[in-house]
């Protein structure tokens, strides 16, 4: 299993080792020791989610108040999604930038997003099945969003599905109504980089 930190600090692409034989494939998509070595602290598992999406479904950009925030370890068990991380930490040198990882049932990669980062994905195939390990439970009062098609962020979303057919983007009503990055910044919704850094350092101190 290998970890590669993305262009947005605090996010990693994780590539597992797959073991195949005539029966199929086996892999460990999460390992505690390599995770702690990469991030400096263990992953506290409070909730595990599963979503199934038709081709063209776009979910996000979602984030949570920090503290406590919600870190996510995400993989795609079936199908394919372009998974995107956005730096929403006010005061971060990479504020407003994004990076992406293709999660699919071929390479079976995962992505880890630490607290304070925005998360979104676009399904590239019908019945794409995404699994999330979350560090905190869902709490509606501290969950927020930024519009995934905000031109200021400028995410280069794919326009074709994995089979080459055109994608017709579908957003939930909640995501469609989400503010732009500028609007979220002006309203004070976004996490502060200093608060996020303090929170993550607290996790690392506790691990030591």
C-alpha cells in the first residue's frame, strides 16, 4: 500500500496491493499502521457510509465545521468516480485549489481527506458504489457545501462517462442551492486554516 500526498496538503491518494487468482481479487483497502505513518495519527472511525450513484451524479462540495470537522477515507467498490478535494481552509497557502483521484474497480485506489477540506465526486458509470470511513458522525447543523460548478474554483469535471457516452450532470437540490466559494467566504462558513492545524496537531499529540 502506497500513500501519495496530493497538491492539496492534508489529502492523500492511497494505492493498495491487489492479490488476484482465478477466484477473483483480494485487497486491504485500509491499513491502520501505514495510515498513521502518513498522517501522523490514527483514523478514528465513527461512521461508515455507502452511496450508489447513476452516471452523471455529482455530489458535493461538502465540508464540516472545525472543530471537530469530519475526515473521510473514500474508495469506490464498483464503477468509477472522479473524486475531488478542495482546500476550503481560510488562510491556507493553497486556499481555493483542488486536486483529484480516479477511484474505480480497476486500480481500487482510495483517497483520504483530513478535516477542513471540501469533498466532491462525479459518477462516471451507473451504479458506482462509493464507501466512506468517517472520523465523526453526520451532524446536519455543522455540515455545509460549496457549489461544485463554481467557476472560481474551476474544477475540470469530465464530460464523458467511462464508456465514452456523454455525461448529463445531476445535482441534488441542496447542492444546486449551495453558495459559491466567494459567498461562503463572505458569510464566514469556511473553516480557518489555523483552527484546522490546531485540531490536527491535537490528534497527533494524542497519538504520541
